[in-house]
């Protein structure tokens, strides 16, 4: 030992205090004031290493390192705060008492799974290796811990990468009650080892303080100078039970325990002090003062409050997340696949932040990841994109160590199937770090993990997703995008969130051309925990994520054709997940179908369904379509059977929607054989034709090279699968085609070709759907009386100015009046003239109706005005109209406006019906008024020829009134698909012009109106065949004709000489149609409007038509 008295006193202080802490902890346990104690007695000499460490150095310690913690500077009170689990303790009472942490001292947090810290220490050392002040990292473990795979991997990685870490093995020959001599890499059955993985093993007797001091100095100096690892083996004695729950006298011989007391490092430092002329009395006085310090620390800790809560498992998101606007890219410029978008985001993050490092198997160039996600990155950022050893625990564990230093590591796991090899680090470390340290330490590692099946060439151990297991881990975010825009947005958010994130990306979606995003990936942002409404509908809520979105959307499209509209929700984020979005949808649809690729039992779909059942507050019918509880087969057709397929999703949805489902038998292919494009691997969805080696007329035989295509990772030779003559080649060089698409057709036996071909995609047969009979809707019952609701009268007015097509043709040199009729069906339209307004038209129509019905406004109980073009915001149009037609001054009645654009009339009828249902004697005045012509850009052909100006007024009442009704109507079906205005927008007067994406509006209008009317029929227990006449919104004649063709029912049209008057078109059309109907005829009223809004109602013609 040294003769330096101050040094010996520092060491004595640390060692004695550690021993006194042990004694007091044992007493507190015996008093029932504490519940867990781990002694460090016999291990105190590790404190010697503190003299060779600076503030820049890092420590990953053993749970017996009390003396070293004291020597490093940990305050005494922290030990008792930890023991008593007080609020101010380093973990806020969350960690077991022997697992310390001190961020301010670079002492990393300890956990129960021993050995984990070794990989952190190596990652920590890799991160600081080139720092100018040459930090070293100390990693202390026990001899039992050296048998852990995590520790062995850590030593291997330290040697492999030259990490400046000093491994200190504290060998007391016991792993609790198991003897370790002859059972470790350093003490083999054949005798002591000199080295491990090429790293010399330096041995020292830890009770010989002088030798130990020299050994520490040598190891630290060597590592600091060489920037490489050292390994020091200390022989120590465990002088106490393993913990307070252990009694070592049960398994250790009495003479061994007795002789062990002679190997006490505290007695060794006492003896050194005595030899330095310190008397026993002075030493006793010194130790008495130290005992008093410990007692004071106990008093301080016992006075502290317990934690108020168990704390949050995850760090809060940055404040800006709460106000961030989602941006998934520009839909008009879809250039990047998911693979390319991920690559672009990673490139941007590497360029913007030098602390970003990527680690994974095969991610360096020239391979650039097995799926090409990191292609080019190691070339652009040498040293920061690095191939990892074939060890998932090393990848995750060292990434955590890097993150503790402030780096932003991105760890690649090649397939989700290999995640279990790293689960120890994910569950015990990544998920708990923030929580167990009360936020002192954070490990914002991003794990990039390819997942899922649905591709030929995949099978067991290459096709799992495992999101349910990951979601079960507190403290980590789990996301799974299904498109390039979601992938870029979620990855950008992960870098900003500072939370550990498992980023699962479906390998089958990496190269999908229909899920691309724009080049501006740096701006794309998606907040985790927010679902995406991919498709809107009210009949069934379908919740999915990842790969099955493709099959789900295909099923939704098929069901739409049968009149059922699905609300398709892509969760995107599994933890956290968007409960609110799902609950809102389910409360509308009352039906839930959850589709996911993970196992059925304990899959995340069960969590979604359980939450809905607990919180929806209404009865809900629910089903799941999942992977069967088996592994994913390699044979592709059986793989599709196992995973959620289009057929299985259709079957479940049809059952929930009460459809009978059958499948049209596939037609036998009797045409020429096709040689199809192939990819280089399961991720390829598209390839580029590089070279065609044959031409039409050539004779080929099986095995001949016929073409070369370029796939994601390599050029691929395509060989003939049949023998015969080439008939045609439908592709050209440089053309991109889908994998599985024909490259050429060959005159050959088609049956032979089918036998030789392999299935690489699910076969999509035609579904035959027939809705089962639904019960007839009962009239609304109020007490004992039944109330039917109808419209007793309609009045309408139009703008006074008649505008012919010939009046407009001068605005477009390439169009004439005939073109307008051909494209819209309109010959003329009515626009307002000076002095006419939306208000004046509404007043005229209302007064006209009241006069016809011989009523005053005082006879009306409610006024609802539907308008998308109000000239004043407040008072409402309804209030102003009611006031204008009053003959007795101000009236007493409710009046308000709604804006549902062209669907406004039916939305207003729905509200009017509700009012009359609850007030059977009430009369409701429904007003529509639109003045659109001043908002038209006369140079915009798409809008200037369509829109017109008109107002109507309808009297809604119960059938108990004396006057007959024009028609009664069932509760309207209202729906919508809200959008920002990209499809259709109407500005306020003077602030611009009407804008409309005509092509998309046409497609949406036809689909939505057909589906909504079908749903309205189903609600009444009828089908479209029971409709005698459709009265659709008069949008343009092409839309009217299209829905007539789609439904097979006649549709009434008055657009030819009125134009599109938005919310006023249906009542104007009813005024024209009703005289030609007979009582009992069923009318289908249906509308589509900006917003986007849909609505439909079934009306029955009455005697007052």
C-alpha cells in the first residue's frame, strides 16, 4: 500500500462507510423499516480504482460496489434513500435498493439481470473512444456474471472493435450458492486461463491493497493510452450472505466462513493506517465520526416522503408534437418507395447530426442492408454506418450504451424473427431505462426491424411481426407503417421524440409503387399514436396495420360495390395506439373487424377489441382475422392460408354485415403460356426490363435465358419455364413492370405451363355478395302514438338571370356550347342579377311556401337553413329569414344554419325529423339557399359552366296534421369523408373562387352516392330494386347517369336548364318529379357535397303530391 496518509484515509473512509452502511441496512431490515439488502462486505477494495479516474470516465458497476460508489462521490444519503425507496431517491423509489445510478457522476443505472451492463459499457466505450480527453469505461461484474452470454459477447465486441473499457471481475468463487471454480472462462476445468479471446487476463489478490492499487493503475493507464480493452480479475472474499434473503451458512462450511474473515480488505486498510503511525484510539475516534455521518444520513432519508406516483414509463413527447401538423408527402408527386424514403430520412439525419450512428448486420456498402434500406450510406458517412457481428443482443446492448452518452444510435435487426435474441436488452434495459432512473437516463435507440410475410421465399423465422410482444413492454414506442409517407413521417418523429422506438417495417411493402411518397421526406411527420383513416364509411370499422392493409382495402372496395361502406383505419402506431379514433368509428358503425398478421392468441387485436368493449358504451359486434396460431409456412399458398387473406377478411366482414358470400369459380386459362418477371428476393414488387434476348417467332425451350431484369439488389436472369414459340412480347427495355407480370407469351401447352408455374400472389376471385333480409324499420313510437314524418310542401325560386351556354363559350377558345352539354348536360343555368342575394332568395322561397300553406312564421316551431354561401355569419340565415317573414315583429322560435354543401337538404331533413319525432305536433321549416355565381372563375371551364343560384323552402311535420304530405321519409343516412379542400372548396365572397378537382370528385360522387343510398335501403329492410325513382343531387348529368347505371334504377334530372344549385337541387327536383309519381312510390333521395359529405333517405310518396 502507499505511505500517502491522505490517500489511505480516503480509501479507509470509503471502505468503512460502505461496511457501516451494510450494518445499518441490516438493522433496518430487522426492524421492518427496509425490505431488501445486499452487502458489499469483502469487495470494498474496488474503491482503489477511483484514484485513477477523472470526471470524463464512465462506470458500469456491480451491486456490491458501495465503496467504489462512495469513492466516486455518491452522497451517503443516497444509499438510504434507495434502501427506503423515498421520493428523492435516484429512481423515485422504483429500483430495488442495491441498484444505484448517478447521472452526474457518470455512474450508469444497474439492474437485476446481471451482465447486461457489460454490453452497455462497450457501447459507451465505442462512443467515447475518440474523445480528446481519452475517457475510459469501467465495467465491474461478479464471477457468476461472467457465465452470462451478454458478458461474453461484450468482451468479444470490445476486443473486436478496440473499445477502451476495463473489465473488472470480482471473483469470490460463489454465484449465490453455486460454486464457480472450474466453471468460468478464466478458471477452466484444466486450470487458470491466461487470456480470453486474445485479451490477457491480469490477476490480483483484492485483499492485497498495494498489489490491487498497482493493478488498477496499470489497467486504466493501458486502456487510456491504447484506447483498447483490459481485463482484471480480482480474488475477493464474500464476507456476508448474498442478500438478507440468504443464509450462506446453509451451503458454506463453517471453517471456510471462519477463514474467510481473515481476508477482509477493511482490516487491511486499518492495518496500513496503523503501520503509518495512526494509533488505535485515533482510528476508533475517526470511525466513530464516520458512524455518526451514517446515522445522520439515515435520519435525513427517513424524514423524506414516499413517491407520489409510480411514474410514467415513457418520456413525454416534445411540446411541439401537440401542435404538429401531419404531413405524409405530396400525393401529386409520388416518387419514393418506402425503401427509398427510409434511406432518404436516414441520410438526412446522418447529415444533420454527427451523433447519429447506424449499426446492423450487412448494412455497409456494397450490400447496404439485405433489403437495400441503407444503400450508399456507409460510403457517404464512413465509420458511422457499421456492420455488426451476428448477435442481436450485442447490436441492441451496445446501442443502449452509445445512447447513454448522448449519441442517437439506429440499430438494425434483419428480421423481426431474430428480435427474441435481443429481448433481454429490449425488455430489461431499453424499456425501463427512463422509468427506473426517474428520467435521469434516457436511451432513445431506434430499432429498425423488417417484418412480416406475404411474399414467396419467406417462411418460418423470416416472416413474423411480434408486435404484440413488443407492445407488452412498457417504455418503448412500437410503430409499423404501411406506406412510404407514413414510414418517413414516423421515422422523423422517432428521431425527434427521444423515446426508444421499435420501427417495424413490412418488407413486402418496401417497394410498392402505389404507396410512394414525395421527395420532401425531411418535412414529412407523423406523430406516433395517431391512426390514419384510409377509407371512410359507417357500416363497419376495420382496424389493421402493416401488410394486411392491402387485403383490407381490397375487401372494402368489394363490399362498397354491394352497398356496405367500411371505415378502414390504419393504426400505424401500436404503442401508443389511437384508442379515440377507433372508438369514434365503432360508435358509428357498431361493428368491428380487427385484422393483423401476428398470432391470434394474445395478439394486439385482442387489446383493441377489449378496449372497445370496455369503453364504447354501446353493444358492438366484433371479429378478428389474424395469423393462425402456427408458424408461417414456406409454401406460398399455405402461407396465404395462414395469414389474413382477402378471402378470410371478406368472410369475416360479410358475416358482420349480414351478407351471404359465395365465390365465382375461376375460369381455366386456355390461352398461351406466359413467362413472367421475377425479382431478386421477397422484397421486390417491381423490376426494370434490362434486356430481351428473344423476339416474337423464336423457338425456345425450358431453361433458355430469355430476358434480364434489374431488381432492388441485383440483375436477375429470367429463364424460360416452357418450350414453344414466342408469340408476343408486351414489354420493352427500360420499362418497369410488376413482379409476376408477363414478359412474353409463348405458344405452349397451357396446362403444362400451369403445372410448372409457382404461385407468388394471392388469387383474387370474384366475390358474390347477397344481403340477408333485414327487418322492416318500425315507425317512431312516442308513448302509445306512432309518428310518421313527412314534407307537406316545397317552394322554390331561382336567380332571375338566365345564362345560356352560348353566353359562356367566349371564355374558352377550344370549347363550344355543344361541348358543355356533352360534358355536363346543362344548356342554361340561373344566376342572380344585381340586387339578388342568398338572403333575398331565401326570403322569397320561404314567403312563397308560407303563402301556399296558409301559414305564418308563428306557426313554425323550428327553422333550419342549409347554405354553403352565407352572406353574413351572424345572425344566421335562418334567423334573418324568420325575422324577415314575420308580420308581428320578433318571433320566439329556435333558428340556426348548417353547412353540408350539396348534402345540406338531407342533413337538414335528418335534424328536422329528429325534432318532429320528439315533438309530434311540431312544424319545421327547412330552407336551402345558395348563390354561387359570384364565386365562379369565368376562365375555369370545370366550374363556370356548372354552378347556379336558387333557394327552396320545405315544410316538415308529423302526419297527424290535417293537410296531406307530399311524401314521408325515413331517418336519412348521413356520412362523410372529411378533407381539407383539395377536392372541392368554396371561399367567402371576395376571397377567391370555387376550386374543384373534377375527376376525383366524379369518382367519389358516383361511389359514395351509390353506397350511401344502398345503406339507406338496407336500414329500411329493402334493396335498390325496391326504389321506383331516384332523385339525386343534380351535380352534372354524367354523375346522374353513372349512378343510374350503377344502381339499375331510373334517376330524375332537371339540371338541363337549372345547373347545379348545391343544397337546393334535390327539393327543386322533387317539385318537378312528384306530379308524375303515384302514392306509395318509393323515392331514393341521395346527395354528395363538399367537405366531403354524403347523405341518402328513402321517401314514400303521399296523397298530397
